[in-house]
């Protein structure tokens, strides 16, 4: 492994990257790989490249193995002129991560996490998750022929369990505090040689850089003013922000967009800490929101998200469930069926415009993190209708009702 180091995002203590290190042993803060200063896009036919092949110079500590890929990345960046006009912004884009192999952005980070596990010689991987990450790790573990352990909350619905179980992992429903389960998984991993690719593992965060690289290329390096990310553990927004910074370091762009950390009001520990002028996040008690995918009451990367966005002039906002449901319907009218958490960025832009916290002259990209098929119970929040008639009455039915 090349001489790349991890460092603590708070105290800057260094750690070797050829071992598993999740959090700093001095201050319990998130770790991060040092930034690439001079990377280069590997030119070639996109139809024949994986994202790791195209951007391999930005991952100097990994061996690129195309056989592990499931075709993640290279997702569409869809412009919506209609919604831009409706909300009163200059340009509005949606980075549609629902088109990843397991229908969410998690696949980007799972790929890099698996590659690191394989490089270190691990034969077993795992994760603790409430949904998207569990499915992703199960799928990539199967593809890489690694023994895979998935820990989930005992109350998880079968709608979410079965899409994990189909890949054949060791799927274990665990009764007890979900927050404590995360730390227990790290202990179990050390004892049993299991690489747990949890939400804030540094090499998972690295995978999310590719989303930023793609946005730059898709917009011909004319970057948006803001990128809005629905934020849970905080790894995704950290990785995206780092990706833009690395492209800036490498001369592809002359500035990085500002990040907007968007959360649900029913579970918004990072947004609350920012608006209360607090240095650190605190646990959000009794979380309740339809946006279950970002319902993390004590995000492990929360403090670093606070520090980084404050430093870079980022924005923090939270939106209600009613605003989320409205935004989900708006997205669907644009042809994108997103899970409630993925509609949070659009709801956030709508709220920020209504509060005059955006001027209206901005170019904005919203990250649509996961498919609406991940949580079909949200249908109950919408007034969905279907007509019903006999075949011989179809013509008259249309004429009378539509």
C-alpha cells in the first residue's frame, strides 16, 4: 500500500492506512485520508470504464479490481427547468443516485470499502444498517465472494429485510440500543476478523468523492453554486465535499461549491447544533420522521460536518415531514421516484427560497440518494388515485372523467 495516511479530522493525529482505523483513539472523532493534490482523470470510453478506473489516480491507496464492480456510479444529472422556474432559482439539477446497482448512493462507498478490505486480506465483511447500506454491503459481499454479516434492528419490517436477505448474507436482527450496536460491531469485528464497512469508515467516505467528480464532468466543469445533500451519519456529504476540493487541487475547477446539509426536522442533530452555536452535536432524543434513511440521532461524522461547513461557508437547514412529502410528489412529477429522505434537498431549497436565504440567482444540484421503492409505505401520505371501468366503457369513461 502506498505511503498514504489517515488523520483525525479534529486533532490531526496520524494513523496508517494499511490497517483498519475507524475513529481517533485520542478524541473519538472521524478519520479521513489525506487529500490528493495532483490527480488526473483517466481518459477513455466511459462505456468500457468503471468509476474506479476513470478516477484511479484519486485513489492511490487502493488496487482497482473491476471484477468487484456492479456498475456503480455514472448516474444521471437531470436538469429541471420547470422546478427551477417554480422555485425561483437560476438552474436546478438532480443527481439521480437511485440508478446505482442497489438503488442508492451507498454503492459508491461500499465498493471502496470492499476494495480496502480485500487489499488487507480480509475474507469477512459486515455492516450495521437500517436499510440502504445493508442491502449494498450484502450485494457487494456476494459479488466479491466474501462472508458477509449484516446487523439490523430487530423491529425492521420485512419490506426492508427481504431485499437484504436475497443476497445470502448472515442477516442478524438484534434487540437493543441501535447506537450501541454500532460500537459493538467494531468490537466483534476485531475479535472475529470482520471488516465492518459502517457509515463513517474512512474508505467508505472515499467512495463518495466520485459523485463530485461526475458532477464536474457532467457540467463541463462549470460547477454549481450549491450542492444539497440529505445528511444522516455525515459520511456522504464529507466525501462529496472532499471530491470537489481534490478536483480544485488538481486544477479541474477553480473553486468548490458550497455544501448544504439538509436534515429532517424530526431528527436534525447537526442542524440543531449549528443554529444553537454549539461546537459539538448532541444526541437527538426521540427522533421521528418519514425520512427514515437519515434518521440518525447521533451521527458519527456530525462534528466534522459542523466544522467543515462552517469553515467553508456551508448552509444548514431542516424540513418538516409535510415539506418532505410535498417535495417527494414534486420530484415524481419530474419523473424521479425518490424515497422520502432523498426529497429532503428539494424541500430544503424550497424552504430557503421562501425564507429569502437564497437570492434566486444560484445554480444548485440536489443529491437524490435513494429510490422510492426503498420505502413504499410513503404512498399512504399521498392522495393516489386510479380509475376503474369495463373495457366497453373505456371511451365514455375517459370522456366523462378526464
